[in-house]
């Protein structure tokens, strides 16, 4: 069906974008968790929570 074809095409594009991003994750720009815009405050809050939990575990 057309919806399945669209879903597949979007997935392939997303996977390719993720694969291109992965090598850059070792960049110093990501040391503090990456660059987030104000609209991304939920992921930023989650990142901060994970970091705080890891600090407690160590």
C-alpha cells in the first residue's frame, strides 16, 4: 500500500540521517550533551536527569 511505502521511505531516510550523525558524536560539541534549541527542553531535561543519575551511581 502507499502508506507502507511512505513509512518505509521515511524509515530509510531516518536511518541514513542517524548513521551520518553518529561519527560526529565524538565531537567536542557533544561533550555537554549536544546543542539543543529552547524548543528541545524536554530532551535537555531528560539528558540532565540521566547525567545526574549516572553521577549518583558512580
